[in-house]
DNA sequence: TGAGTGATTGACT
DNA sequence: GTCAATCACTCAT
C-alpha cells in the first residue's frame, strides 16, 4: 500500500522514524526498483543545517510546498541527495533518505545518499515529483506481509557543518546497508 | 559578472 | 587521514 499525504503531515521526526523499514519504489523503463529504507535524517524549519534556514529560494522551494513531494538537489557538483518533503505548506521541513537496502532490481550499492540516488536513476529532473503516486512512491512496511521488528537508533547527523549535535539521524540497528564509515 | 559554499564520495599520501 | 572534483545557487562587487 502506498503511503498517503497524511503520513507525511506528521511531525518530521516521526516521519523520519516511521519511514525506516518502508519501501521506496520506482517504476522505470528498466523495471520496478524497490529498496527498503534503512537510514534517514530529519531537517526542520529554522534548522541551521537545513537549506531552508536562509529563507525560501529557488533551490529549496519544493520544501516550502506541500508534504509528500520529492526534493532533489546537487551537492558538491557531483552528488544528488534525495529528500521527502514533510509538514504543511510554507513549513520547510523534510526527511533526507540516506540509505536503502536493495530488494528488487537494484544492483548497485545504496549505502549513501548519492549512491542511492544513482541506483534509482534520480536526478534534478525528479525534483518536485509527487511521491504519493506512481511511478515514484513509498510503500508501507507491511507491504510484503512481513512486519519486521527492528530497533531504531538516533545519532547526530552526518556530513553537515551546522547544528551537527542534534540527534536527528535515524537508522535501523544492525543493518549493514546503513551508510557512514564509523559504526 | 565573479567568488564562495555545500546534507558526499573515492582516490591518494 | 587528507583532499580534490565540479554544479546550482547565493551573495558581494
């Protein structure tokens, strides 16, 4: 079952946690790609680490829109990062998808924000896409009839230079597809 | 119009 | 452990 827009209207931290174990699905010409989300980060309004901190601009405008849309941006001129917009209109919050576990039709590593985007073939072209409907959407964690038990770990976020002390990164304990050099 | 910045990764010392 | 690569965008001339 595809997660609805109501899901993304929950508190951003809650969305980030609940997305763990859900499935990111993309229907592409190559076939249906599915990966289980194992690592996320929350970015809040007025968060110095968030792109929305300095106010609305062209790059982050998607974050100011409605929940349930994809926010893609290019970092360091080389890497794409994928976010899911949360909260209501004009509230710029989002959840960064950092890593997924390959389930179907994914034959590249996905243990990092950029690798994940590459594996799905996501680029700036997909910025602003509605993820409550196909071809790109997120399936609830009981989609395959398996309700897994896993422990969620909260740690400081990775790779940012501001507000790096907040525990807004969440990942599934003991999952080997989680990114990061150090455990 | 030009310099500076960045939510990363992989190659190299 | 350190560092370069290289694009979109902002901010400062």
